[in-house]
C-alpha cells in the first residue's frame, strides 16, 4: 500500500502544478484581454499579447507527463495545444486590432471550455490537488408542506 501511494504522489504533484498553471493563464487572459489588444493597436507590439500566455508547461518533461493517466494526458494536451494555437495566431497575425479582438474572444471561449474539461479531469488548483467530481442532478424530491393544526383562540 505504501509503495502504491508513493507511485501516485508524483502524478498528483504534476496534476496540481498543471492545474495551477492553466488557472493562472486563464485568469490573466480574462483580466487582460481588452488591454493587451489595446496595447497591440497603439504600440504595434505583440509582446503584451504574448506575455499574457506565458506558461510553465514549456518546462515540463515527458517523464513527468508520463506519470499521468492517458485520459489526463489527452485533456492536458487539448488545453495546451489550443493555447499554442492562440500564441501562434497572436505572434504571426496580420489582422487589424478589431479582428484580433474578435478572434481572441472566440479563442477565449474555446479555451474556457477546454479549461473546464481539464479541471474536471485533473482537479482544481487547490492545496491538496484533489480531483473534482462532476455532479449532475438526476431527480429532485420535493417535500409536501406539513399540515398544521388550527389553533383555537382562548
């Protein structure tokens, strides 16, 4: 039992770090979306758009990723592949700022979806890195109001 717990420990740590990293990227992107395109428009500099997308993922090793289950690996890949697509677009686009804003909004919606999927698979960025259980209401039981006895006045 102790041996299996130690085997799972590195995977839990990798999950937790990926969860924190993806959360940080999404938080920065949501908070700075308008200002980064505004800076691009005014300064014609792509750096403000690209720094928002900085991630630790570039430093993770194949060995560390291999500690994850295949379903987790797929989910991680979907999120970071889409993030790479956004980065590529912002680095090399010839679109005008209004079109950049439109496409970035579309990318952000797609990223939010893949981020939710990622977090549902690897768990939220919490101290213990625990997995989240996705709950769905299947039926709803409603209680009938209790009948009360009429009080007599004295």
